[in-house]
């Protein structure tokens, strides 16, 4: 049987650990060539080894997503080599400081917004022309229930994810008449380092693993997925209203 994502080119951000690592591996297993983006080069090399061991291929891009000119260079490099992009997974994110809004330092606030919002806007800005060159360009951005739950002390993270959802839904409206699609993915509680930082007393054995989360991604970025501007909820295993 032909792999679901055979010969498709996929960018995955935050690919050195957690959900991003698992998604990169899963997309490669389904036939995509993965452009793995993360700050940590050693972890990217480990990912590359695992992808190759499974018969897949990858290109490693050590890049801090707050290097916005670096994102533009990434887009130029993809154009020079492939002339198009089929899949963008915007996974990288920062938790920031969990504290009353008035106690968050301007530096921490700016860091969370830079990674969770502005970097994803810069990715859209740089890679949208390449996604439009695909026969079915798909982008999928990882959001959170925090975007709509408004819990005390989660202000910085919640605001950034709410802004991300507004960004993606606006982009969805702008590409509605094209062959491109963009959606959001809400994983719920996942066994990651970020979750452990946010909930230090939680038993990780009770949480969904990144590999379980990643199993949903190939179908959501395949040409057959026609949803646009929607939120896929892992717990519901369906696209849901927000």
C-alpha cells in the first residue's frame, strides 16, 4: 500500500522532544520527508537516527524560532530545494511563568508571545507561498484548552494560545478559496516536560504519551483532510466547536 504521505515535504517545529519529536517520527513513517526544526542539535541528530532506522528521511534545521530572519531563510531554502511545502506543523511552544498576571515579568511575557504567537505568524508569512504551491498544502498548529478555560495564574500561556487560535482562524479565512487548509490541534494533558513543569505533583503514568498524540497527525495533514479553521480535540477524537 502507498504510504499516506509519500513524497510530501513537512516542516515540524519543536521537533527535538515531546509531541514534536513524536510527530516528526510519525510523519516520516508515513512517507513524508521531514524538515525537523528545533534549538537542540543533539536531540535532532537522535531524531534523525530514529527516522532513518524506520526507513524515513529528514533534514535537520537547528533554529531558535525567535530568530525571525532565520525563519525567512528557512523558507528560501525550502523553495530553492523543493519549490513547495506540503505540510507545516507548528508545535513549538513555551509555558512561561505560572503566576498572577501582575507578577509576570515583561521579559517572560515577551518570550511566551514571541514563540507561541509571533513565531507562528512568521512561519505563515514565510511558508504560505510554498504551501500554495502544493496540490493540498496543510498547516496544523498545536493549541491548548488554556485558550478557552481562563484559569487563574495561566494568563501568559492562555493569552498566547488564544492569540494563536485567532491567528490560525484568520489565516483559514484567507485561504478558504485555495487548495490549502489550516487547523488547530488540542492534545489535552500529555506526558511532556512542559506538563511536568506545570503540574509537578502529577503522576505522568496517568497521561497520554506523545506517541499516542502523534498517531492522529498523518490523517490531519493528508490531502484528504478538508477541514479548515477547525480545532481537532484529541480526547474527543474529532473536530469540535470552541
